[in-house]
C-alpha cells in the first residue's frame, strides 16, 4: 500500500463541504483515508476505506488550544488556533506504525474530486528521490498545502512541525500557519517536488495537474458551492456582446479569478487604520483627474496651469502618474484599482508627496511597494465576493465604491467619496487617434478586436475595453447629476460629454450664456 490520505473537518465543515469531499473521494480514490473528527459520533454509511479518528484524544492539541486560546485572529496569517487542527491530525505519531505506507498524503476537505485518481497519476506527482511534493506559488509569499504527499523517509518533517506547535516556537515566526512554516523548514528534510512550478497567480491548483481531477474550493463562497470554478481570465475586459443594430453592447469580467481578488483583500484588510472614509462635500475643491489616453502629452500644459490654481488637486490614474511627475507637475493623489502585481511598476521609487488611493483588491506586492509612502485603502465593488470577505475579515459593514470597470472611471467615484463635486477630466479618450494597422484582427474569441463606432456623426476607432469605459461614463453622467464636470481632449468621452451638454444644458450654463 503506497498511499494513505489524511484530512480533518468540523461538524459545521461536514455540513458545508465535508460530505461532498468524502463522497467524491470514495467514488474516485482507492486509497484509505484517515478522517480526524471531533468526538466519537462520526457520520455513518462509509466503507472500511474511511478510517475515523477522534481528534479530541490528541492531548497535545488540547494543551495547545488551552494555552494559546488568545492566538485567534480574523487575519488567517495569525489564526493559529483555527488552523492547528490540520497540523495535529497530519502529524499524529500513532500512524507511523503502518509500515506498508510509503506516502502520507494530506488533502484539504474543501476539495471535490471529479475524475478517477490512478496510481500512475499519483506517481507522476511523487517522483522517486523526493521527500514529498507541494504546490509552490511564485506570485505569493508562501506555498499552497491543500495537497501535500510526504514520503515515509521524511517523517522527520511531520515530527518537527508538530514540535514547533507544541513548544510554542510557532509564535516566533512571522506568520502562524502551516503553509508558511512549511516553507521555512522544508529544505531541512530533503528535496521537495514543486507540482506547480512556474504557474502564475495565487490559485495555482487549477493550472497544475491537480486541476484536471480535483476542484479546490478555497474561500468561504467556493466552499459553499456559491461560485463556479473558473480558472481565470486572460484580459481585463472581454467583449461578450456584439453590435446589435446601431448599438454596441460590451459586458465585462474581472481580469483575474475571484479567488485572487479575495486573497488580495485578505492581505490588505490587515491595514484597517488606513481606510478611506466618506467625507463631507467640499464645494470649492476641484479634482483634476488625469488618465493616460493618447492625448495626455498634448494636455500637459493645461494640466500644469490648473495645478497651480488654489483648491485644484491633480490626481493621476495609475500609469499617468510618471508622465505627470516627469513633466514637473505636482501630483496630489494617484488612484490604483487593478488586482494584478504589475501595478507596482507604476509606483516610482523614492520619496514623493503623492497620496495613493488604493483598492483593497490590489495585489500584496503593491502594498509592499507603498510601505514608505502615504496611502489609504478604499473598497471597490466588483462582484467577486468582496463584500462577504470584508464582512468576515472586519466584522462590520464596509463602505463600497462603485463606478466602472476601469481605474479611470472608478477614480471619479473615489474622489466623489472624498467630497469633490467639481471635476476636470483629461486624457479620457477611449479611442485610437489612428486606424489600427490590422483593423481585421480578431481577439482570442474570434470576434473583431477593433471596430469603428459612430457617435453623433463622428467616427472613432476603438475596442471592447475602451467602449466599456465609455459606457461606464454614460452611467456616471446619469447618476451623479450634482457634479460639475468638464472633459478635455479630442476623444470619445469628451465628445459624448459635449453632445450631452448640447442636448441637456445645465442651469448654470444657461445663466452664464445669458
């Protein structure tokens, strides 16, 4: 017998995900599974393949829970008591006497098996000469241990990690959970095979061999089966609709899986003293909001003139920041929204006066880059389960900011939250000023990548992402009528705005024009 599996879950976990886990395991696996359960009264109806253990009989676990009862936090990194059950179940020394077992496999109970697991498949994940296998994450600061086969020759690893917990040495590490500790000590116990070598992102399960036979329902929503197992999205915006008559309808998706956004929020929610608060209206304040469209260079002098006026605050949208700094324009604030790690590249090194307004869904590397800078966190509503995560992490109802699929559009909502009602928008172009070199180019779905749109008799070349932003702007205009907005430049959004103003003039405009 080469493999035996170990897992644990609570009574609540059984109802939420454990039964689904065990039913699928018994259907697709042939290896014995040791289930560590709180108490003697375990679920019935399973064959001898399922070996039940009373977790409450582990005296070292009970002593740990009693001694460190206060080591409990909403931040998973420091929730030692919640995640200790896994460690004590997997390191149970009584199982060492089972001489026929070559590998002890830990399997999280929020996993659902979907295909038969063969010996050949397991052997491909546990090549000879390795102490075991794990899922490394090159875009995250610790590994994934939902699947952890350990060779019998590396039982010393199991023995050491148990000792780290029982001795209290755990609390001398920067984080107090098994995944972090594994990374700190694994190399002492031999070579380990990285199943997810070079797989990008945080949720590497889907894109490594495990994704073909199992679904890891990480996070509270997936555990409950409330989210589909989508491996991810290739781009920030996707054109789902097409031209319908004279109207172009574009629907959008988040640029990364929901799990990535949720993980980012888990990290950022530790900085609760830096949250953006809803502010009173400041009538005299003017927000000069600068995006990074192709007209930006031609608008720099106008932006500079406004930046020198009283009560005018220049706010950059992401990658417009460095262009403004290079032009010698003082930038009061910078809006960040995108959840991908490359956003950190837009943040200049060295000291500066800029205040960063950062979405809680931004990647941890962004926050690491901002450690020595002034920043505040806002919470963006994007439909990725962020409200539930924030409620779970912070325990309170959180103010969410809507307002568009892009940083440029969301920035309007953020600054409005801070009390601004006067806006001057620059480089909100949402178009190409030259026809594309290959206008017939198709996207990955076989749809037209570029298309020509007609707005009130004027033609523009654009794409799905840019049209989505224009749609967002139209929604903003209809929902924020208390705002005074001026839009500058030759692009789509200035054109939309000017056409709207011709059709629906503001009262103040009528007064000014006589």
